[in-house]
């Protein structure tokens, strides 16, 4: 399976708050950032930590502006995120645009 | 979050002791084997390794570029590796410049390049550091006594997945005549995490 995202893509972290182990930090949920690196493929910890079968999937370095995470700050925070945690931000905003028409 | 990591009589520590006991009981490992493996790993795991990488990068521009492009491929040039644990971990080296500064954290637990920096300091694992440095790094650096020029941009790296991070600090002024061991001696653990200048 090819990577869904490329460096430079805008992505939104999912808002899901799962009742089990996850490596998507709470402070990033729902935020939009930019893919800045590809970090290989690794099993999704949400599944592997529960002893479930987990095929390796792409992991990305995603850079967020502090303002988009916390509403303030002039720094960036780069978080390493599994593909399952990410949605294309552009497609999402196009879909929103259509639904509001 | 911290309730799961509480006291030695419960949680992961107790589970680990129970597992180790069972492995020994079933004859899969002999008594003390885990301690010896850990001891051998930790004997090689020291911030002196990170300091050697930095000193070489300051002196050899080709090595610096290889280190930044693919750190795992560059490490063997100094006899180092990110192996030694269950698997070889990916290392990313992030470079400080005149106008950008890097800080490392793991907000979810305490991921850290042990092989190159040794065991992490207690504050690195504290909830205070982990929660605050992503939100307000400039204030946290100030509390470390590091007054960063307000014009310098800060990048915080949250090692939340499989990669590990190390900072390549700026070479201090007035060190032009120094050789590699002398330069390495200037590099501190906090400088490799990004909470202090070198």
C-alpha cells in the first residue's frame, strides 16, 4: 500500500478519543498541520498494544504551528503520527465547502 | 496518565518482575541474564556518544550533511549505532542555526535516544516538562537559565512514534583551534536535548 500523503500535504489529526492505548497526543487532536517527513512503516500501536494484528503503516512527521494547537505561541511542534491518525485537510475543506453551499 | 506508571509494587515494574521470574522459571533465560544485557547496553550508552557526533559534525561538513540526511547511516562512521535494543531505532538529528533552535520532548512517555545520550534525566520524564515545553518552550528554556534571542524561531520535536531525536547544537564562538576531543568535551547532555546552548 502506497503512502496516502506526501511532504507538503496539509493534514488534519482525527478527533477520536479512543478508550484504549493510542500514540496520537491529545493536544494535537483536530489540528491541521503539514507533512514534513516520511518515517517508514510501523504497526499501529492502538492495535499492537492490545495484541491485535497490525500491519505496518506509514508514519509521518507532521509540523503544526503553535497557534493552531494552543491558540497562541510563535513556535512549531513536529509530531510523529501514524497514517490512521490523519485525514487530508484539503479534501475535508472542499467537502465542507460543498455542504455549506 | 501517571497512575499507570505509579509505584514499584504495581503497574509495569511489577509486571516486568513477574515476567522475568516466569522466563527464568521456565528456563528461557538464566538468572541475571536480563541484568547483564541491560548492563552491557548501558555501559555503552552515554552522552559522550552524542558529543562525539556533534564534534565530528562541527569539524567535517560532509559528515554533518550525512548525519542530517540519514543519521543511522552516518553513525557507523564513529562506531555507533541505534541498535542494542529490541530493534534498530531511527535517529533524526535536527540542527540549530543562527535563527532557529530545536528542543526535544516525548509528551506521551519518555522516548529518548538512550544509546547516544545515556539514561534520560528525571526532569525529561516529568509531567511538567512534557506538558509545558510543547506549549511554551521559551519560558521553559528560560527556567533552564537559557535566554534565547526572541528573534530565534523554536521547533519542538515530540518523539511520539518510533523515531528518536537529537539536537546538533551550534558550535560556540572562539573554538576555532580546538580538536575533536576538546570540542566533544564542550557538549552537554542538555545541549543535545536543546534546553541549553553549548
